[in-house]
């Protein structure tokens, strides 16, 4: 018999599951009690990725 | 075509997943399959945008809930089994041009709760023996889609690294009566020089045995085995120290810092309580300087012995200076 994972009631977290056209599931999580963030973007917070620094790859 | 093939030389399973050769590779701007579908736009994988975090089955999985039969027959020398498991994608944000490090701490707090939920649900599946939560960040570690996301692999066996860690923890407990990770955290705190950050519940440090220059571990201070053991305060503290470490990574070289993040939790195979194990998170950043990458070359890939060109005792103080306080809005 498989051990059950310890679970705890998640206050404030809501989830909604849908099935995509190809049969895969998708779960949307929302937190109504926590304000949505203004989602800072990289342009507001910092530089983009190092673009691989491919030409500078040195072992 | 997908199956698990056993490597008798190492005693490990290898997944074949030929369909992954066709997965989307660095699409041009405006054609990200992980962005929400826009009215009149091309249909992406995500039909809605009103969410905080999304979890869904990977379109190009290496493990499937209902796998097909293996394409090759199993033999005594080469055992083969169906590639049963689950591969999920976790979207951190509906916004494309952002990263986990750029999110406010509240978003990381939400992510910790989602991680916990996914660990609970996937770990309860009969065929799942280990739930591995991770993120590949940046093209330097092989990312093919830039939309901020992590992944979860729910394996039908305990993978080699988790098994090795668990065995070492068990040996240490049998030998000393103590938890190995608890001893490591105590030693790093006592020595101090390799510490990066800490709060009431977690410690971040570049360990004595680091294999990468900025390899950073975040360990729970309390002896616990999985996200499901965290108290509400510990969830907040985990979000806070994650925010501090991730933001400091980006400050190291003033770039969006590439890394592999891996959560190490107890197996879910029902083979005991794994009280000897200890929850922690490991980061493997490939950069050894602002312009040079650490590769897994001959010794690392061929022999399994890592060579670190730096000392944790000098890298940790450099990294520690970049840690800033976290500002909560809730």
C-alpha cells in the first residue's frame, strides 16, 4: 500500500483543471487573497539573458 | 517512440523519447507557445491568461501517464519497460519577458504552494516513486523556450542521484545518529565563510564540496523531508530566501543568470518515512566568470569527478555581498 502524502488544507489557493483538445490536463492556480502582482518584466528589472555568450565559451 | 532502457553498466534507467526531437526550439518573438493565446492570434498551448501559476502536462514528454508499449523487446541483458510517469510544465507568469528572479516575493510564495500541491498529487499516484521539481534557466543550460517556467518529472523509480543522497544520509544516521544535512547546515553556519543568506527557517550556502563556482544550496534548518512538511511560516521563509538568492544571482554579472534549480525531497515510493533524508534545493549555475562557462568535460562526464576551478570560501563572500533584504507586501 502506498504511503499517502501528508496533506494540508491550502487556504487561499484555488485551482481549476481543464482538459486540452489533445487530452492533456492544465491546472490554473489563483490566489484571490494575495493581490496579483504587477509582474515586472526584465526591461524594468534587469538585463536579458547572456545570449549564450556562445562566442565566449571557454572551458 | 518512448521507453525506458536499463543500463546494466551503471544500474540506471535511460529514457528514449524520439518525439522530443520535434519540440519547439527558440521560437521567434511573438510565437511563444507558452504565452496565453491572444484574441485573433495564433493558438498557443495556454488558452487563458487570468492566472497566477499554471501547471500542465508537457506536450513533448519523456514520461507519460499512459505510455505505449516499448518498441523493442526486453532481454535478460537489456531490460526494457514502458516510460510511465508524468512530465509537467509550470508557468511562473503569463508575461513572457520576465524571470523567476524578477518576480516579487509574493509570487514565489504562491509558487511554493503550487510546488507543494503538485508534489502531493503526483506523489500519490501509484506508479510514481519520486517527484522531481526543477528549472532549467537560460540557453546556457539548454533552454528551448524563454517563457519563465519550471518543470516536474514524476518518475516510476527513484532516480540515481536521489538514491545516492538517500543512501549517504542513511549511512550517516546509522553511524552518528544524526541527520547528514542537519550536520552540514550546522557546519556551514559554524564556519560562516561559505554562508550566503539565512532566515529563521532556511540557510543558503555554497557548500564545502561545491562542484560549480556558484553552486548554492538552500537547506531547511528544521529536519524535514519534503515541501509537505513545511509550516505556513516556513513556506514564507522559503519564498523569501529563494527571492534573495535568485536576485543576487542576477547581480553577480549584471545578466539574467543561467542556472539549473533542483528540489531534493524524499521519494514517494511508499518504502518508509525517509526520516534520514532532509529537504533542500540545489542550484547549479554553469557560469564560472562573466564570460566563461563551466562544462562537463572529460573528468566530469567520463569519470564522474568534478573539478571546481574556484574555492567556495572565496565565491561565497563575493555572492553574499549581493544579497538584499526582501520586502513583503502581504
